[in-house]
């Protein structure tokens, strides 16, 4: 938990990770520095949206002792932020700390890189950790990346972790899934939550038939790949979730990541499910 928190503080210290703000480049530099220190393979995927350059990072972790078998596993999170719900918002100067959205998921990916790079001997499949840019512009980084993939698609599973640190009432998360091709992966995450006694409850599976969920899992799932997203809520507030009114505002700060226990559980579930898949014969 300490390492997750350290990464969260570093990512929010740049003031904003909005693609229009100078803090975005500082956050990207931090990610590259941390990953470089781990010695993992890092490739940049660059695209441009409406004149805005975007840079996503793809960390490839292959099995140690043999070529990877077919079916790559991706865990992804977006590192950009936005505070467009703040009064007088100006993306070039307004703070957008993006602690919950999505410093929580980005910090988890950094920890996955450290853990997986030290445990390559157990892998049978390639694992790709994708730090996507431009999600707050309606997944413009991940959406563009999907269009570059060859067919048949190399990924057999995509797990997205996004906004998983706020809920002062319960340890609830929503599990978003796309098309019948994602149903099996949905069930694997539900089973992993039970098998490893991770304790996310309720883990609320929700079907998403289109991209209005604005999650990086969407372009993968809608293209027919098995893709799911762990997120704190999609839908109406209820007795298990009071509503997070700090997201997309200047108040999405580390102090308002109110459920660190849930954040750790979400990080554990995404990694446990990915490892079940990445170590299978």
C-alpha cells in the first residue's frame, strides 16, 4: 500500500495531467523514469487527436524461459486527468489532480510492472501493461491503438482498472463487460474475487453495449475482444455508493481517495485475474 500511495502522491504533485497542461509531460516523465528503473521493455504509442499529441506507454513482459503462447493479456489504465466540472475551468492552467481518476489505476500499473518483471518465470503468456493517454477525450489513445492491431487480435483478455479508491460506505466495485465475447472474462474476475477471498462486495457486473461508459476497455470490447473494466460505479447512486462528487474537479485529491482498502482490493483482483490467465498452459 505504501508504494501505491507514493506513486499517487507523485502523480498528483504535477498539478494536472490534462493533455493541455504542462503537468502532463511531467507525469509522463515520471512514468518513464519509474519503468526505466525497473528495466522493463517500454514502447510509446503516439497518436494525434484534433492537433493534440498523445503518448501512451506499453510495457511488455514476456515469459522468462520460453516464447509466449498465443493470447496476450493486457491490464490497462489511463494516466491523463481532467477537471472540466470545476467552475471557470481552463485546461491549460486549472488543477486536475486526478487522484481517484485515475491515479489509483496508474499507480497499480506501476506496481504490476515491478511485480511481474520479477516473476517472469511463472508466465506462459505475454502481459502488456498499457498506460493510455487521452481517455478523458473519450478514450482517444486506446481507441486509436485498437485500430492498429492485426487480426486475429493478439489479445485474449483486457482488464481495465479506473477510479477504484472512493467509497466511504462499502467495498463495492462495478465490473463492466462488453458483448458476449467478454462474458467469460467477467466470470473469471468474479470467480477470482471469491477464490482468493479478495473481498470486493458487492462486485456488480454491468453490461455495456456501447462506448458511453468512457473507459479504455470499451474499444477493445466493442471490437470483439474479451474486455472488462473495474470501476467504482456506473449507474445511479444507491445504498452501496453515495456518489463521488470530486471526480473531474480540482478536489479529486489524494485526501479524497476515501477507501484505500478498496483500492488495494481492486489492484489485487485485476492482478490475480491477469495472472490466472498469464500462467495458464
